[in-house]
C-alpha cells in the first residue's frame, strides 16, 4: 500500500468516526503536509479522488516521434561513420538520444 492509499484509508476512517486521529496526525503518519491531507479529504467528499496519476500510460511530450526514429535508423544504416560523427552530422538530437535509438534498434554492439 502506498502513502496515498494509506492516507485515503485513514481519512475515510476519520470521516466515518472510526478513529480519533487528527488530520495533522494523519499527515505525520503518511508523511504528507497537513494542507494536502485536507485537500484529499475534500476530494474524497466530492468523489473526485484518484489513486493513479493523471499522466500514467501516456507517451512523454518530448519523446522522439516514430517517424524521426525510423529516419535516424535508416540514415545510420546507410552511413559508415562512427556514432559520434553521425551525431555531429545529424545535429538535431543529443548524442545520448541518438545512441539510445540505435541501441534499441540493435545497431550498436559493445565489444568487451
């Protein structure tokens, strides 16, 4: 059980009169600020509480589009230069970004 679930459980007990803990004590137990505990209480009373983050399972805004990913892979396959030179030539993305794209496509093999 994570902290938010525990806080919601304790707030529900407080609302139903099953415990005599204060909201400050609930905040201390869960590690949240007392104002956040009162915000959670308000959300519980209005039936707006969500235990899951709103951006969960969404693709990040700054992620590389699939078309650019394919373009980088195709361009690298046609070249015969090192990754560093390719990154300087491409110039739109950082070295680590291009490296991760090529690594995911199994185009980079580390020799030990």
